[in-house]
């Protein structure tokens, strides 16, 4: 079985962020854009930033579930995947084929 | 207060230590002239490089700092944009040459320091023009001149496509296939320029003109701008390039013959002459003399001198009774600004130039 | 010396001669104009502003002057002049003073990048800034004028200037610009207000400017620390309501009204985030009941 490629933040050193309650506001110096992320998206991005060398989806789900206090990480899968796709579109996250 | 010297801006740019004294009397005039010539960022950068910016009195320093913020922001934006353009043009397979401001920036050449940039200019082989245009359109660039007459005018007479603008990022790109318009008398062969271009490490696939060609192009640009709008700034670029490349004797040997080969000797002659007069650019006497061989015959020569002098020297008239001949602000607008603010920013529609 | 110390003749001679140099908070503008309308409006609404002496550095040299040519006999036009300004479309001569004000706005917004600039009205109480970012039609200037009428100090009705080193607000008190119905509304709410003559048929409709209180102009070197960010939403006949707004949402709203946020790059983000962090943020709906609006803001500013 082939391993899925890990997800990573596109330019971790270019990211500045502020977290207020559950909201995350992110500045990306690589594109000059600023994003307002919903709670789940924020947790996904922070997870990516704390794993600069990349993190595979199952591990990422676990990190996000722990951060959000959700017992079963699998429940989050569709939402996390959606958040990742969206962040890929914003050039915040990338999934490089190994 | 002593009245400021005619070449106040050029003299100060040449030796910024002149402003070092507490009682330097010309700040107001200097800031006005530098702003009008689009050189406030350059002035700020040169002061900063010499560690003098902090010694400038607070009121003028604010303007210098403001211009420095603006130029750094534009340069960041241009670097990002050039990468995006490189990505869009990758399938073209041949190298794309950056011109002017973006070239100085990406090749880390002296004119880039503090320079404000209005748009990005690239040069591609004429045969690749349609493909380049379609690749750029696929990546979100659209033409800015929608009228069929404008389109015909550009495509028939100009050396570039009608300027393109990115729909989201609002950046403006000029795609050239030659460095002078088709209507100009000289027809420098673009193949010569493209062949000699120097590849950049970043972004891959992009290049800048070889030193002699870059200097000749800069000289040409000085005089192909209808209103000499950017002439003082272009001459500052020219001076900085020549000082930089001129330390190499081989550059001087190659310069004149290259200008001749490109049919642009006369332009080079004017630029050398005026750069040495206004900026005291160190140019070997024999080069100046040899370049004079490209000069027009009497009586055109004194006429040209009298026309060029005022255009190259920015002077600021009393009480803002003069218009600056600066490009429309939106064109140099690298901000990501919401459209309603952009309209406001131009101080409402009333203050907007009805260019199109 | 303030503008009000000069006689109308003195004001005119300066405007037509060497230029009238007025101190506007941290800036000095040298204004030149032969327009009688500019002269009388300056006299009315800049009366409290200090005059800067000619040895002092002037930041902007601006002119409102007639356009030349034969057309001026048919339809008199005025244009705005400034070093480094783009050429702009002239306006009917009757709009000379609004043109001056818009032109000065343009000068600040296009050149003062040493500040982080937000398109927002800002007033102060107890040293804290109340920032009203301005989506179009929000009624920001009306609210601003009403607050100033009731003792809040005017810092600016158009532009909030944030010092990027210190994170506080720099006052730029200038006449408050009112549009259309607001002119009468404020006229009734603040009968003592001194206004310039109403100019009709501008691209923004009818325009009048209100002289800022002397107390605001006199204190224009006193900065204010972040206090409150309030997003006004005017809707006819809506009940007055002040509701908390999350900081993330407030940040994005301020950002949407920032002139030069992106110019400051990462630093702009940090400065703005600190500003939002240090402010309380609210959404404010109101249906035109200015008394109720003032009550709501006064309650906000009352020490607990």
C-alpha cells in the first residue's frame, strides 16, 4: 500500500498569526495575504506549523482532535480534508507527492 | 534662506552627506523635488545606507520613511509577482528577459535601492508573443485596453502588447518584443539582446539584459517616453548603472560598439552627456568624446540640449502651481486595496484621471 | 497664531500670495487659492487651526486654482495641484472647497506611509481612542460629529493614523465632512456647530464641513491609546444596539478599511493585531436616534 503524502505549511517562516478565543488571523508574507480562519481551520494550520517537516493525514487528524478535545479523530476527517483543500487554494498548505 | 541650487536633487543624491548639518536649509524643497521626480524612496535609501536617515529632522524624515515603506512594499510585491509570472510562462520554454525596475531589483543592481516601481516589463521573442499572451491570460492577466482601436494601435505600432493587468492582484505587466516602438527610426535587433541576456538564479527561466545592453536600454528609455515624465528618475538609474558596471574596463570598451550595433548610439550619447553633467558620473573622457560621434549635427545639437536640460532637472515651482507629470497612480498601485477604498484613495471619482 | 486671528483680507492675501500654512496635527499644509469660496470656507472651518510660520517645514503644497483656457468663461472649473499628484479631472468652480478637502485627503492617504492608515473616524475620551471604521453608508461622519458635539475629542473624521512604533493614534483634526441629510440632522443636533456653506451636486451629493471644536484642535499633539473599535451600521428605523464583536471579525473589518496595511507587510499585521488586541470591539446598529447613540457610547466609556 502506498503511503499518502504528508501535508505541510507552504512557507512556515512567512506566517504570522494571532489567536483570539477560537479564531485565528493569519498573515502570509509569502503572498502578502491575510486570512481569517474558522476554529477548525486554525487548529489545522497550527498543527502544520508545529510540524514543519510535514505530517501525514492520520497523525494530523489526531493532533487536531486532541487540540479540539474531540475523542474520535476519524469524525473530523471530512472537515479537516475540506479545510486542507481550502488552505491549499490559499497557498497556506501543500501536499507534495513523496 | 539661501535659494536652493538648480541641481539640488542630483547633488544631494550624489553626496547625501550634504544634508548632515542640523541647519540644512533645503529640506522642504528637496522633499518636493524628490517626490515630484519619483525619487523620494531612492533618497531615503541612500541616506539610510550612509546611516544618515536618523539625523534628518523629524518632519522631512517622516516623508523619507513613508517613501521607504512604500518602496519596500512595492519591491516585495514585484518579487512575488515576478515569481507568479515566471510560473505562468514556464511552458514558453525560452528565457524571458526582465527589463528596467524589476530587472534591477531581481539582479540586485544599485538602482534598485529605494526605487519605486510602476509596473513590470518583460521582453520575449516576437515569435513567442502570442503564446506568452495566451499563457498570461490563462493565469489571470487581462488586457487593459479594450477598445479595438487601441488594440490595433498597440499591435501595429508599438513594441509591446497593450498593458495587461492581473484580475485579482491588480498588478500591471508590459510584454515587449522590442525595446523601442516599431515606429522609431532605430530598429535594435531583439535577438541580439535576448542572446546576450544573463540568466537569473531566481526565478529560473528569467534573465536580465547584459550590462552594456542594460545601460543602452536605460539611455533609450530616457528619450522614448513622450513627456519625459520619468526622465530625472531614468537618469538616476543610468548614473547608478554606469557607476556600477564602469569599474570594469571591458564594459567601456564594449559599450560604444554595442550601442552602434543596436542603432542606439545617439541615445547613449545624450545619456552619457547629461549624466556626466548633472550627476557627475565618472565617464572616461575618451568614451565621452567617442560617443559625441553619435551626436546630431548643428543646429539640432544645441536645440536638443536646451530641450533636455529642463526635462532632466526636476525643479519645483512656487506654491504648487505646477503639475507633476507622474504616471496615473493606479498603474503603480501594488497595494491590495479593496475597490471601494481604491476609489476613495484617489480622493473620489472627481480626482480620478479619466485616462480610458 | 491661529487662522481666526487673521482678518479675511489677511487670509485672502496669504492664500493668493505666498500660501496659507496651516498646521493639521502632525502635518503642515501650504494652501494656495484665488477662489473666494475657498477663502470663506477656510475662514469658517479652519479658524481654530494654528498658522505655521514660513521657516517651518511644510509637508504638502497644494493649490486649488481655475483652469485656463477659453472654457473658463463658459463654465468655470477648478483643479487641484500638488507635487506628485496625478492629473485629475477639474470640477465646477463652486466645488472648490470640497476639492481642497478631498485633495488634502488624497495627499495624506497617498504619502503618509510612515503611519498605518485606516479609513475610520476616531474620537477620544479619557485618553482612549474610539475608532469607527467606515463601510460606505455606515453613517460614520454623522456619528462622529454627534460625538464631538457632546464632548468627545475629535482626532479625525476620515483617517485614523496609527504610529507603527508606538501603536497609538495620532490626531489629525480637520473639518468634519457631512453629506446630504446629515447636514440638517447635525444642524439640529448641534445648533452651535459652525459650518461652511453647503455645496450641492458634488459626486457625493451635497457637502458641508463643520469646524472642529477649539479643544480638539488645541490638543492635537495629544495622542490616544487603543480603546474601542465600533462598526457602525445605519439602517432606518432600527433600534440602537451595541453588541460585542469577536476580535477576529473586528480585525478583518479594520483591515478591509485600511489604506496601506499591505505596505507594512508583517509589521502592519503585528501593529494592527496589537491594536485590535488592546481594543474592545463592538458592532453598533442604529436607526438615526443620535441621543440614544451618544448614550450608548458614553456608557461604554464610563469607568466601571
